[in-house]
C-alpha cells in the first residue's frame, strides 16, 4: 500500500510541474523541417530547438528570456531556408541567455527587420516558406503548421 501512495505522489508532482511548461512544434509545409518550442511560463524562459524533441537536447537550441515581451506582441517569426535544412527565427525583444545553435544552418535574432523610420516590420515573414506564430491567439500564418 505504501508503494501505491508513493507512486501516486510522484505522478501528481510530475503532472503539476508540467503545467508550467508549454511545448509545441512548428513544421514546414512539406514536413521536412521542424522546430520545437518549449516555454517555461513562470520562469519566462523559452527554448527554440532544431527538430522535434520532447526535452532539451545537448545542442542545436537557443535559450531566451522572454520576461520583457508584452503578451500582446509575443510571437515567433521564421523562414525555412530550403534544401540545407536550415531556418531563421525571430523572437522580438527576447534576451539571449544561451545559444548552442549551429550558426552555419540556423539563425536567430531578437529583433525584427526595421523600416527607414525604425519601425519593426514582419513583411519578410509573410513570404514564401515563412511563418508567423502568435502566442496570444495560438495561431500560425504562412506556409507552416503547428503540432
């Protein structure tokens, strides 16, 4: 009976600790490329990882602080770079904590392209092989899908 109570307690702890974490995958339209996005809401930390992963791997990820991002403007802008399997992503106003990305294939920025007046523009990410994911609505635009 004690083993049953211990197992029940462990399952409860795992379940409750998982509520703070949000994980989803953004994949290219042709399903050849994906990124995993894991956000720890209470800690205001987000990982963007190359490929589909359940946990954080040893390489090919970037860890960012999202505490300065207004929930209304929170999103991920990105483009799939094609045959080489690379991608580029932007999380506007994120602070890079750690980067273990292969920079020959993957690019990350914390600033959207600006126009001549310094206003952030997302026009590039509305083009072919690109996407915009809005955290507020949990919707994606462009040639990608969310799992």
